[in-house]
C-alpha cells in the first residue's frame, strides 16, 4: 500500500514538472509572438503593399509614356527625339518609383540621393563609355546627321542599314537582309558616316564597254532610249549617255541619271540587265578583256 502511494506521489511530481515546462514553453512562445509577430505582420503588409504599388506604378509609367509619345507625335517631333526622350523618361520614372518604395520601408531617400550624388564621380569614371554614348545620343538629336528611317553607312566598320531606333545609348540599324546592328551613339557621333537618304534624289552612274568595231552612235542612242523609257528615272533631272574613255579593250560609255533614294538599287539592276539585252538584240558587242599580239619575223 505504501509502495502504491509512493509511486503515485512520484508520478504526480513528474506530471507537475512536465506541466511546468510546457507552461514555460507556452509562455516563451507567447512572449516571442507578442514581441515579433506585430513586426512580421507589419513587414509582410508593407511587402505586399510595395508589390501592389510597384505593379500599379509600372502601369502608370506605361500610361504616362504612351501619353507623352502621342503628344510628341501630334506636335510633329522627330521620331528619334521621341524614342530618346521616351527611354530617358522611363529611367527617371522608375528611379522615382524605386525611391518611393524605399521610403515605404523606412529608408532615408535623402541620404540615398546624397550618396548617389557623392558617388557621381566614381560612377562617371566607371561608366564613362556609357556617358559618352549618352552624350553622343544628345549630339545626334541636336545636330541631326541622320533620323529614324534614314539609310546610313558607318564608314569605319563598313556597316550600313536603315535607322530603326535612336535610344539613350545606342542606335539600331536594320540591314537589307534584316539583321539588327547595334552601334554606340558615342561612336556614331565621333566618326564619319554617310547618310544615303538625306537628299530626295541620288545620282546613278552605269559604265558599259562596247567593242571598237561596234556602232558607237547606235549604242549611245540605245542607252538614251532606255533612260527615257524607265519610269523610275527622274526626267526633269540630267540623264545623259557619253563616251567616258577609250580603254584597252573597249570604248567605255557612261550612263548618268538621277533616281529617288529608295529606287537606287532596283533601277541599277534593271538598267544593267536592260542594257545587256538591248545591246545583244542590236548586235552591239560587250567585249571581255583581250590583247592583240603581233609577231614579227
């Protein structure tokens, strides 16, 4: 009987000890919850709110950019200027949005801006190439050596194509075989380039040689006839066919006329083919390089 009472007493003491430990754990957990739960909930709410603000802000930025582009288009601004200012506006607006979100998390934006300003020299040295490209873009928009839609040739690297975009740091060309070429603005603003479509007309010269035994006057008249019949040749501009030189193996005729820039290559190819066919039909020889050798005994 005493053994049973002793065992029951020991079990009661163990239960009380375990109950005390559980109560202590619950008390500590409640203390942690009371201390950190409000901060966690507050951070979570601010995080969710920041995501919502960022998504809404992104939509607002897109809307403002769209309104800005339409306003510039209605004002008749240059397409390159619109693209450049649009990309600049995008960067500035997203910077403002990020600063607003940072202030929502308690970050002192004034200190951040001051830090960015003080680090400007270091950033400028590190990104001097990008700053040079930005300055080159500004010069391109001010001086306007080319516009969006112009066909240009970058002489140094023999790159050419139609200007599709003028962005903050780069100009994008589309080649005739639809390749996308990205050229830094700083390079374009500091080097030579050819703007093929800057003028509303372009001169085209086609050289063709005929044999010395061929009828020179007939050949020249046939060339003039071809120029008169081609609709893409500007009839109010000079279009002539003349003897350019007396070469070793041929009499060189030069056809000179003017076309619209967009018709340059198609007209050149068509006229070259037409000359060959018309000369063949009229017995005009187009000789290959040859040499007469006289042997004396």
